[in-house]
């Protein structure tokens, strides 16, 4: 293996290791689209708002995606959201 590709590969692995080791500050909530009642998990770390803007926030913020999916399941069972 040539030195440059090996260096690039090593740098890529180092960056991936740093990203995996850094703490994530993600938060999620559910939004409900007005037209069809569909609920979607929205990541609050996304710097934009959902488009189109005909949605409402139907849950509190939770720290993990799995918890947001559990909230979605509960709202589907309660009839607040469609699949």
C-alpha cells in the first residue's frame, strides 16, 4: 500500500473514532402533519424546520430516537397519529 492512501485511511479511522467517542447531544420529538395525521420523529439538531409548515409538535423532547419511536407507538395506539 502506498503511503498517501494509508495516511488517508488512518486519518479517516481516527476521525470516525473521535466522532463515536464524543457525547451526542441529540434530542427528538414527534411532529404531526395536519393533512394526513402522520406522525414523524424529528431530530432537533437539524438546523431547519420541517417543510411544509403544516405540522404541530405532539410530544415532549426525548434524548434518544428509540424513546421517540416508543412515544410514536403510544400515540398511534391512542389514535392521535396515523402510521
